[in-house]
C-alpha cells in the first residue's frame, strides 16, 4: 500500500513540505483513529534509513518509534487475560512506559507505588511489555539486561 499525503486543507498546505532530518509526523487531521496511520508511520520510518545515530557496529542505533493513542481495547483484553483486571473506562486511567534495570526493578516499582499513593493514585498493575532483542546490535547487548514495564494507574475513588 502506497503512502498518500493529505490534500491542502485548513492551515495545511503540501507545498510547505520539506525534509526535517530524522523527524517525521503522520497525523489524522480529522482526529479519527485508524490503523492506516500506524501503517503510514511504519512506511515513513522504513524510508528514513538515516533516522538515528549509528554506533561503530553499524547495527546499533539510537532508535525510532511511533507514538500512538492509548490502545484501550488491546489493554483491556491483555490485562483481563494476564492480571484478571478490568480497566476503568477510557480516559479514567493513566499508563506509561518504564525502562527498568532487571536487578533493581522491584525497588523502583515500589518507589513508584509509594509516590502514586502519596498523590492519591492507585497502581492497578504493572504489565511487562514483550520485547524481541534478536535483531539488536552487539553494542546494545547491555540493554538486554533491562525490562520494559508499563504501570496502569487511576485516581482513588
């Protein structure tokens, strides 16, 4: 599927498009959430070979990512299956991503729990984010000693 740029509308004019080294944005100006936006972002990232700094092994970069809205339905299903938790309605909870050291992650999670409680928030659970480290460069192997984890929090009722 070919990437299609949007037509001229409102304040947007495709004539103003130009290179911005290492940065690309794909948005839905109309605010509608579609999977096409994610696929367009994937295409954009693949076309930006120079998107990140490269280490001496030529396989390790500083990374590239896609920022999306919270995938509420996906999280509801995942947390119901893995933690037997029913998430509150969309917009009634918060989540984030932590990159944690495997040796100290429990200590950090406990400190986050204490901070959350002091702010009147309840940590519902932590979800370990699945990762695939098979294609990372040799310079990045230290990162394999980390876990990626997402807390889910809500205000105390």
